[in-house]
C-alpha cells in the first residue's frame, strides 16, 4: 500500500517485485511516457539554446559528475514458503532496505546544432557503488507447537561497478540562466568487486547474486544553472528504466539475495565549456626588400 499522494505511474515505476513479473509491453509503454518531455517542447528548440553561439567558448566541453547512490527495496515484503528435508516447512518474510554509497563520472559533451529534439549528447566513464541490506523472519509451520518456532537473520551487500554511459539530452530554458534537462541514455556496468555477508541461521536463503555485466537504459531529470560564461551545474536524479542484460523480463531493478533493489543516482554535474583557441596574426619570416612595392617589384615586373 502506497502512503501519501503518489501517482499510479510513480507506483508502477518504483515497484518491480520478484514475484510480480512486468510484461515487456508495459516496459515499452513506460519508455514512451518518459519520452514525452523530449517531444513536448521540441518545436521551441531553436530559440532555447543553452550554449553560446558567439564569444570565447566552444559549444562542447568537459563533464564532471560526483554522485550519491541510493538503493530502495520493493514496497511490499517478499514472502516464501520453504520446504526442507524431513518435512520441515518455514514461512519466510524478507524485508529489503536500501543503503547510501558514492560514485563519480567524467566525460565529454557536444552540442547538437541541427536538432529540435536533442540539445546535446554526452558520454562518460566512472565508478559507482551500490549497497543494500536484507532481513528475514522464518516461522516453522508446526500446528502442534504451543508457541511458534522463529528464526531471524540478515545480510548486507556492497558492489563496486566500473560504468560507461551515453546520453541524449533535451534542455529547455526556464529563465536566462536556468534550464530543465531531460535525458534518455544507456549505461554499461562491469562488476569490479563485491562483498556479501549473510547470517542464514542454517536455512538455504542466500538467494541471487548480481551478474558480472549489466546493460541498461536509464532516465534522468535535472535543473541546470549557469554559474558563469563557461560553467554550468546540473543537479539531477537518474534511475534505470529497462535492463537488457542480464535479461530478466526487462525489469529495471537488480536482484540481490531474495529481493529486488532500485538504484537512484543523485548527481551534481559540472559542465565546463572549452575555450576557443586564440587567433594570431601571421608573421612575415623575411623582411621586405627595399625594391619591393605593395603590388610587385619596383622595376615594374609584377608577380602575376
């Protein structure tokens, strides 16, 4: 049950249960819905340029994005009925909790001059860490017992990824120095290192482990502010919308232990425009001879 005034789209976007499979057609519909901000303002793109057309700076530059990562578990706790040898049966409730970690990306961005839809594109490389925790409560199904027999355990995980992203960005001016940024992109993540601890209390409940390689599409929204002629800062939030690999019905959440976790990346992106190279007047290597004139030689012989 979702508390507060949350829209159905928010609930659908956030909740991706291991036991409630999301159909690929619904995922495709979600991608289309998130593309609306790109299309809605596309007719005004020519008058909405955030990059200088004249002056001392290029329409390209460097990106530096320190980030805070936050994982969020499913809205509903996962349940499992576990049958063991010897006719023992446990009813288990899993409760997933997200944790906070960090990351950083660096890269380049380039203005797209002939598009009403795409303001600029960028590519970045970096590292990011994802962390989370899970607790479980297992109750032995034994009607002959006066008081229930209960086992409780927990686990934590930490994953370090090397990541690379390619993004298409639409920027719409809100004022002279403020703009709204919507982004659709893809990211490829390689698991560099991980650590896990799980007190299973003797039950086979460790569950899933993350894959070595993850390939996803993601969506990001942010508000940019121009700090100076060549520096802009864009606070934004990013989350996956489709996972292509490892394939799991195109779910955008990551399966770890017995739960699924949604990562959110809170980025503070600094965009630094390249400075145009300075122009120098050509220098004459040899001094002009006294017999030379502006149009040729003094003897009347012209060079043409």
